[in-house]
């Protein structure tokens, strides 16, 4: 009897282990089934070639077809030459070289995978995916970049929808240039600069230093600073474009005083500033519709050093991914809450669920920083005239990169026009001055978004 009892316990244990393993497998299948199917089908030339699915359709938020399959079973792209070039890095190419494009990244969804039927489809037509981007707005951004290397992103900071994501240089995916691998003009062509690159930020990083200072320096708004055009520290000098004289914190942000922000960085200290930079996500890979961005960099220079002072002004070894800066300014606009950025419409049952989000700063901090960024308060009439009709909160950046190269031009911020909760970021690689080069690009795109 004792032997039977022992065997019964052993059988129960084995059954329990089997059930646990089965449940574990089902959980993995639900979570990773699409990736498994996609990886398997990547070798199936019936539905996939060079990592590009031979089924499925992508359309933009206005139902413009971005890519589909024609009657001959071949993948084609948008009818418009400009739309094809403007959406290349968002959609992807026929050769699968742009790994962050929707054709490669959402291949399982395009093929039609779901948990219940796998990839089975009676018509073998795949699925139609609705993207959040506005292809017409992408065309405006591409025209505004005017052949210069760079990136433009526009996001609804309340919903996380990416309305525009343009990276240049670009090409027509229906007619790729034959010398693309040998022509210097196409260098880095397959990289989506909006999400897969990190650049020296220059003065646009002063928004980050400002947020940290607002939270950690109690008398920040009662202080006055003096800028002589030079700030001496650690045996070196932080230089400004001119002597700004006696200024307060908000004025220092408006005139982009390197000396004041160098002084603030030294007072905050390397660890405090670095901890906030990490917390805001600048040194991490963040998700844009599931696609992970490039990491930025912030070296914690020694306290009291010249390098730390320059870090507070956005120089030294600081690098920032444009998408991460977009997330940050979107959070400033959204009372400190960063919503999950996405490229696909939530047109399933998920659409009834709240948008994923993370509070990255207190609401008071976001509102204080937003006021400091308000062009209607802090900029001259002539500067405000550059953005007619736009209620704009923003910061420029002219990022010195050394080596005799022209600085990177940045412009990042958001608008508060009723019905248009839009955050934006513009980077022009080796473009020059942020206000002279990057801000007109942002203005053209935002004018099209708001006024058509």
C-alpha cells in the first residue's frame, strides 16, 4: 500500500510539472508567437523575401496606401514619388536594408499572424495595418529639409501618435540608385536618423539642465546671474556668444547663456545631473512603436570641472537621440507625463484601453519649464513673427562638433494651439545655427499640420 501511495504522489508531481510547463509555454506563445512566426517565415520565400513580407498592406492615417501587393504578387509603394521618398525610413525598402522600417519590424503583423490561426489565411493577402503617420506631412518635412541630412519628428503628446518621421538622405524605394553603396551622398542612407542616431545636442540640452535645476535649486527663480561673455572654471573657460549682463534663469534660457548653465551644472553636481538624465531616458533605448531607439550618452565629468560645466550647456560628450528629445518635450507639454510613442493605430480592442504612459517629472516642474520655453512671453516680436499663428514653446540648439565641421542645428518643443497637441524635434546634421536653420523647418511642418 505504501508503494502505491508513493507512486501516486510521484504521478501527481509529474502531472503538476507538466501543467506548469504547459502554462509557461502558452504564456511564451502568446507573448512571442508573432516573433517566432516572423523568424520562421523570414526563410520562407513564398511569403517573405530578404526579410520583407510578400503579403500585407500599410496605409497612413488618411488611408493613403504606402505599400501593398499588386496583381502580379509584387510589392509596390505609394503612387506619389514624393510620398515614397518621404516615408522610406518609416515604411522600409524592398531589400530589407532598413531594419527599423515597418516592412521589417511589423512583418508578422503584415503576414497576418494571430494567436488562434497562426499565419493561416484563406486568401494569402495578409493584413492591412493603419499607421499613425500623415504622409502629406512627411512630404512637407522632406521638402523643408531641402536635401540636407537630418531628421524631423512630430508627435501628438496626448496620444503618442507619431504624425511625421522623416530621415534624410533618402531615395525612391521603387527605383533605388545603383551606386548607393559607393556614393558619399548616400552615406548612412539605411539609418533612420530620427530613432537610430544620437547627436551632440548643444543648447537644446539646456531644457534638461533647466528641469533638474527647477527641482533641485529652491531659490532658482529669485536669483540673478551675471554673464561677462566668459565663465572661468577648472583652468578653462566656458564662452558665450556675447556678454549677456545681469539676467535671471528664464532670461538665461531665452538667450541660451552657456555661462549660466555651466554654473547651474556645477552647483547641481555630476551625480545629480546624471541621475536625472538617466531617469528622463536619454541614456537608455526607448520604444517608438516597439522599435528601440539609439542610446544617448552623458559622461559624469568630475565635480567642479570645465567638462561638467560644458555638459550643462549640452556639449562635452553629450549625445541625444532625436526621438528621446521628442519624448522629453512631449512630457513637458503633457504636465510631466510621457506617453508611449506609437506608429500603428489602436483600431482593435486596445483602442478602448488607456494609452501607456510614464510620469517623468512633477507637474509643477513641467509647467515651470513650459513657461520658460514660451516664445510669446520670452521672445521678441521679430522672432515670434517667424511662427505666425503658432503658440510655440521651444528651444534651439547649435551643437559644436569639432574637427572644423559645421555645428548640428536643433529645434525642439511643442505647440498649444487648441486641438493640436503637437510636440516636435528637428535636427539638421552639420546644418549650422539652430534658429536660422532648424526652426524654419519646424515652422513649415507645423503650419501644414495646423492650418493645412
